[in-house]
């Protein structure tokens, strides 16, 4: 009997929201994937924090490790949102390395590391993979060097 009530409640919710189930299923799948990624990142950060503590001959308390993991996740989440906004502001749907570098504008050291990393990545790309570009206008040539 409980099973019938749950099915009826789900059908009622779908009818009230006008959702046939496809959108809700996609949302739930995206949420499940985000939760899995969040958990993997936290586990990686916990592992790194624990290993670094051992290297330094210290024991890091579990609440501190959990706090560091949450901070890393929230920082990555904010960085992703900022990079998305920079790309949208530039009229693009694709996030580029320059957008990521711009997200670090408040942290000069991090910005420098990201810029160096991007130059290394550009250096490793094969020359044949470069796409032909349209000639840039004067407006596009005004780029801020970081």
C-alpha cells in the first residue's frame, strides 16, 4: 500500500510541475554526478592533507582535514562560476585558459602559476593542431598582459 501512495505522490508532483519525468531525471543525474565529483575531490584533498602532515611529522586532526577539503571544494566551485562568468562576458560559451587566469586576479602568486602553466601547455601543443583565425580587429588587439 505504501508503494502505491509513493507512486501517486510522484505522479501528482510531475503533473503539478508539468514535468513528464525527463527533466527531473536529468536534474537528478546531474546532482548525483556533482555529488560523486564532490566526494572524490574531498577524498583526494583528505589524502593529500594527511600525506603532507606525515611528511612534516605532524598529525592533522580530522576536523581540520575535513575543513580543508570543504574549503578546496568551495574554492573550486567559485573558480568555476567565475570562469563561466568571464567567458559569458566575452560572449563565449566555452571557457578558455585566459578566463581561468582572470579568476585568480586577487592572488598574484596563483595568477603567475596559472599563466606559467598555460604557457607550458601551449608549448606542448603540436603546431598542426592550430586552427586558422580570422584577422583580429583593432578592438580585439587591446588585450591586457597579465
